[in-house]
C-alpha cells in the first residue's frame, strides 16, 4: 500500500482523535482507514494507538511514528510537482468486480475499448454475483445495479438501467397473459435472490405500486432466470439490456405495457475519493460516457410491446 497515504491517515487519526473523523476528513471509507492504520502498525513493528470505547491515544511508539509521518508528509509536499501529462497518465492494474450478466453484456466490450484507449493499463475482472468487501479482496472498483446503496459506501453513479417483465409465448399460451400488475399474483414469478424476491415495484398512472410475487424458482444470477423464462418456466423481471435480443427474436414477450418498473442506478463503488489512481479515475469517467452513449441503458428506451423500467 501507499506509505504516503498511510502516513496521512495516521496523522489525521492522531490529530482528530477518531478513526471515524479521519475517514470523514479524508473522504475515505472507514474500512480503508482501518486497513491503512493496520499497515502502518505493521511497518512500524509496534502498536501505535491505545484504543478504548471513548477515545484513542498514542503509544510511545505511536508518538515517535507520528513525528516521522509529519516529516514524511512535509518532504512529500516539497517534492510534489505539477503533472506534465505523463506521470498522471492512466497506467497500472485495475481489479474490478461485477455480476456475470453485466460483465458479459456490457463490461467486456467497455473494458476492451478502455484498454485500447489506455494501453498502459490492465484489468483483472472478478465475476461475483454478490457484494464483496473491497478492502479485504483488494478490489479497486465494484459495479452494482441497485437503488439501495449502503450509506457508508463511496460511489459514483455511472448510468441508469431499465427492466422488462417478460415470459415465453408457450407459458402465456398455457397460463394466460397478465393484464394488470396485480395479476402477477396468479403467475409463477421467477425471482432474483438479492433483489425484489417477494415484491416487484412499479409506477402506474403516476402512482407507486408494490406487487407481491412468488414462484418455484429463484437464483442469484439473472441470466439463469432469463434462460428459464425463455424455456417457459414462468414470468420474470429482467434487465432490458440483457433481454432485448430474446425479445427481438420472439423467444420472450414483454408484458404490462402500462406499468413501469422502478428505475435502477448503475454505480461504481470504490474506497476513497482522495489519492485516486489515474487509471481508476479514467475508468469511472470512461464508463459514465459508455453507459450514457448506449441506448440500451437509457431509461426512456422502451422494450418491444412497451415493457420498460429498471433492472438489477
């Protein structure tokens, strides 16, 4: 880890007497502050702080380390030079995590274009269908589609995601076509384990609507549910960007044209806004443009037969 940043974190903790206050001052996640402190103690070979329920205080080793850190930061400030367009150019490895569907459908082409633009960068893409601890797994950027970010996360919205409620023609022929969102209670609804498992959210005629749903199949990967839906297993709410080819090909039919599922946000989650690596900043800026330029991600885009809205 960056020892200059670790020194800055330790000085902020010592000056403010609180790791929470240091995290707020540095605009850094609390987990990242804890990790930098642990690294500083490992480098110093000693415990640097006495921790009680009410306050923090320096150990003898902590007091000596604090003075060294202050001198280190003074030297670093003197050595700082304006960027010449080369030193701050995006470079190095980025570790990114996202779901399998998002990776296959959107991130693979986006990362390819990014690497072509910034040839000094590299990407290690980790496919996870669950939220991960960025600090513990040393992830630089996590991409999530959600409207329920945890309050202590540092995130940038990259775009919007629409959804469509759909089913296969064979299922509709056997079970009938729902005309109202409330009719979904009579259907076998295939649900996503981490989102909307028992309630699907819609807007209709200017009003919000929560519809209880249930079914005999749930999964933690929306691609699995989409394939099962195409095979006639039931009704599902799918990301429009992923379902569009099957809708266009007739394997799926968009339902409930007068109901709009709740719009979701696409977010990039990272550990700190300060001392952000040029490659990470460039990737965030690149993805904002990427999602904004692709019509599949625009909330106003309508699916065939009128299905539109939000995704997971």
